[in-house]
């Protein structure tokens, strides 16, 4: 009988985000440097067998939900093989993927056949030129095509993540609202967080959720909260008053949801993080590769969760930005 993963603030951890690579085919300014990126050595990256073993050890401790991320998870070869392995683990109730969508059209069928159903596609602008300015790469049409292909295959839900950046996102608010109404895809605005590689974040660069709500309600129609939402989900979700078009907000900066956080993370190189903003990590790769038994890995998970702080403190004067940028943590 294993005890659940409860931290010092009574939060139970049932939700793991797995970064499968730090490599990426885009260079979004809020996540990666423009050039000279130092990627992890391939030998440092957890194998599918190591990831599967880690998940199998965590399931008896209460792990139920997984999300695969990166870097760009679809640049990891044969990702569908990992998804198939994870989907077969008894106790895993839900697997999601967060992708930039560039390779989605090519891989959607294999991912679906492996058991994946939930996809979040990151797209910050409904305009090819703005997309290129943000991601420092071309590929807008590929992402749109990826979303359409995934929809056609039957993925559900499909959500679009848009980072809300002051000076960039304002003009995208109404087009995204109309896109949500036209396509049935939920748009989720994520407040820009201090996880950029350039350390250029400041509060002035965040476009806050309440400002976006104001524009949507003024230009389209009022939003009403979605009933029955999961209180542990980070997004506050709304639907337009006529019932058509869902909009979510991840207001990590203006309304931190740390006290209901049920997540922990493992980086592509096998470091356990109890928070996106942790400045400390627990090395589980060393255990997975040194012949340690499952109880040693379990103890490492427990000690990481036990060290979890109350919250991220982005708004505190003494906030320290993690040394790993988002692409290397796994968002
Ligand atoms: N490459 C995939 C993608 O872009 O969807 C998965 C990894 S990416 C790091 C995961 C999510 O984090 C994306 O939705 C991305 O927009 C978001 N993200 C990255 N940096 C961010 C930041 N500084 N603030 C808020 N969200 C960020
Ligand atoms: Fe790549 Fe995703 Fe980071 Fe953009 S947000 S650079 S797509 S990992």
C-alpha cells in the first residue's frame, strides 16, 4: 500500500508532464534563444523504456494524468511508440500532448492509433507574418493544416495555446475569438511567464487575461463561465453567451493557481521538478541508470514533492527566474 504524493500544503500530485526532448523546429522568442542553442546530448535523454519505468513506478503513488511536451515532442522519433506504451499502463486515465503543430499533419494518424486523443497546439497569431516574427521560423500554414488534420481524424478536445504578450496579442484577440466560434477549437490565452531564454520578461510585457476578456466581450459578446470545470485545471474556461466558442485563460501571473496545483514534471534529461519555477531538481536519471530499485525512485519522487514550495512568487520582489528556459524544462 503506497501513500499518495501529498506535499507540505496538502496538495495531491496526480499529474505528470513529461518532456521528451529539448530540441525544437521553432525558436519562439518567449521560450528559446534565437541561435546558438546548446541542446542536451542525445545520450543524456531518457529512453522510452526509462520513461515507461518511471511512470509505472509513479502510478501506484496516485499518478493518473500524463502530458507529453518538450521542446517539440514531435521531433522525437517514433513518439507514437512511447504513447502506445504509456496508454497501456493500468491506472493512466488520460494522456495529452502539447505541440507546435508543425509536424502534426504528418503524425496525427499514428498518434491517434497509438491511443492519443487530447492535443494542445501552440499558435500565437492567426497571421503568417506575425507567426514568423514570434517563432523566428516559417510554418504557419503547416500548423493550420495540422489542426485541421487532427480535427478530421477525430482528436477531441483540440485546444490552441496562445501566449498573451503585450504589443503582440492585442490584434489577435478578436480573430482568435471568431476562430474558436467557427472551428469549435478552444483558444487558451496563457499569460507570458518569466521563462524566456533571453531573460527579457517583465510585467509590462504581459497581456493580462482580464484585458482580453474585456475585448472579447466588447467586440463579440459576453462570456459565461463553463459549468463543471475541474477546479484543479489551471485554465479558467468560458463560453460565449450564445453557447458557441470556448475561451480559456491561464492567468499564471495575474491569478496564480499554485494552491490547487497537482503537477510535477520530468525533464528530457531525467530531472524531476516539482514546479515550473523550481530552482532545484531531483536527479532520477542517475537512479534509473545505476540499477537502483523502484523503491529508490519512489523515494526520490516523494522527496521532490515534499520540497514543493507554496507558490511560484513571480510577483515577489525576490523572484528568481529558473536557470532553465521553458524549452529545456518542458512547458
Ligand atoms: N513545443 C511545444 C509547443 O510549443 O506547444 C511544446 C513545448 S512548449 C514549451 C509548451 C507551451 O509552453 C506552449 O504552449 C508555449 O506557448 C508555452 N510557453 C513557452 N514559453 C512560455 C512563456 N515564457 N510563457 C508562457 N507560456 C510559454
Ligand atoms: Fe519550440 Fe514550443 Fe518553445 Fe516554441 S514554445 S520554441 S515551439 S518548445
